[in-house]
C-alpha cells in the first residue's frame, strides 16, 4: 500500500511541477533576459523531499526536469557540465531539503531546508554563469555580474517558497 501511495504522490508532484513550470513559461515573473525566472515550480520539488525523503525526492526532480524538457522547452546549454549544474544539480539540491532540521520559534516551525537549498541553487546558477558564460577579461566583474544577475529571481523564489512551504508542511505531516 505504501509503495502505491508513494508512486501516486511522486506522479502528483511531477505533474504539479510541470504545470507550474508551464504557467511560468506562459506568464513569466521576474524573468531575466538571459535565463532565470521566479521558480514557484520548486514548491512541489521541496514538498516531495519533505514527504517522500531524499531518494524519492531525487527521482521526482529528475523526472520533473525530463518532463519539462520534453513538454515545455528544451534547455539551451553550452556543455553537458553546464546543463548538469544549471538543471540537475541546481534543482536536485531541493531533494535534500528534508535533511535540514526545522527551527522552532514559539509554535512556528521554520523550514530552514528551503533557505539552504535555495542558496545552493543560487550558487550553482552563479557558478555556471561564471564558468560557462564569461564576458570580458575582468574576473572580478564576471563573478559580481553573475552573482548580481541571479540574485533577483532567486531571492524572490526563496521568499515565496519559504512562505508557502511553511504553510503547507504542517499539513503534510498529518497525512
């Protein structure tokens, strides 16, 4: 029975990711000109981690990305390593959200895993920008440019996912 329930939950999270990703493709918010946008589609990936654990969370992430690539848009990439960093690593880190213990303040549990995994995703996108999309000879300008470029949409993604996960997570614990 548990196997069937987990399979259904995994399919639901994958479908929810693809629907949210499609919505953001049609109605982009905080979209950057060279890629990157508000990532509300991270919500089902993080919820899958909290509800199903790291292993099944990783399966959800990889299946979601493959579904995204097939149904919405094939990613633009300059090398397989850049594809890995910008997609499979950056999104795969969400499956590790469950490993970070929530901080309890009064009666409110703060899902710190959401913050840590979004920081790691931000760094993955920034490093990808530094190593694969440099423009110019000034390395300091390249580093700052990549860090600043990825900040607006990743900060918005972090805040929105944190609030929604903080609201939704207690309801998952009852299921």
